[in-house]
C-alpha cells in the first residue's frame, strides 16, 4: 500500500503537484491525466529525483521520502521511463542483470535474471544485443529490468507508447500479472485507456497537479470531471 498525503511539488511559479492525497492499494493501479498533469513528476518524487515542497509518502509502512534516492532501488523501487534506459551495446541478460545488482534479492543472479526475461515473454536470445531487437521487444526488456530482484513498487511510465495493438495486448497481460508474480504494487501511467482498463482495478486522475478522481477504473473513466479534463468530451 502506498499512502500519499498532501504531496506538493513546485518548480518556480508552477505547482506540478497540488496537495495530492490518495492511497494506492495492492495490485496494478492506474494514474492518468492530460500531458502536464503531474504524473511523471509523481513518479520522480517516488524515485527520489524530485524533492517535494510539502507532504509525505508511506510505502508499506515505510517513510519513502526520508530514504536516500540511491537506497530506494535496493529497498524495491523500480521504474520504466518514457525513453528507453537499456544499453544498446549490452545483451538482454546483462541489461537486466545490471538492475539485479542493486536489488535486495539473494540466491542465483542468473536464475533471477532469466526468470524476469521469461516473465516478460521476451522471445529473444538473452545473449542478443539490445540494438538488434525490435521496438516491442525492447519495451519488454524494460519491463524485465523493472521486475527483477523482488521489487516492492513498480512504476511504469507509458510503456506501450507507439506499440501496435498486438504488442500492446501482450504487454497488458504482462503488466496485469506483475503483482501476482513479484508481490509488488504496480502503478501504470499511460494515455491508452484500453490498456489502463485492461490492467488496472483502480485508477487515479490528475489535472494540472490536482487529484480530480480516484476509484474503480470503470467508474473513474465515466466520471464527468475526467471526461471533461482528459477525454476531451464536453
């Protein structure tokens, strides 16, 4: 469970998150909103890249914001980014193994890395260079990096952007199974409402840094305020 209370982030005169308070329960949760709503800023706060002006975040009973950013990966924070982070010159295996090095997982590194690759449904040779992979496979490498090493919190920032429907459907199935496979809470940010609906039991909506709705995904997507702010229907 992630408990967010009064979270406020300002960049100069711009308030990117404005007194955000909500709870993300266990499972896969959605976080949506128009461009500039504050979604990536929220992920950056959880990751330790941005320090809020006010508020707090408790993750599974731990004060996450009091933890140094470099310790959060070992504690169990994982994320994907809108731009790929895998190193093209390295193999699939080595890219995933790099993240495992910073995890809290004991046991066999090779077994853990291969398990993460298999979980993502990546049909490429683990020893293949990432530069040889197609766009969909590269996204799955990012997911494998996010789930290796017993994460507690998996943050997925637009993982399906630009993918065709067939590859998005496969990705949806993988994302939906992250909590069951890893025990982690997953939070998905994406503009594809069909992906959010397929993956997320609950969804929260930001608009200009303000939380305007949260609850069961189907009900949230029917909310009038969400339709006006995000889906563009008067």
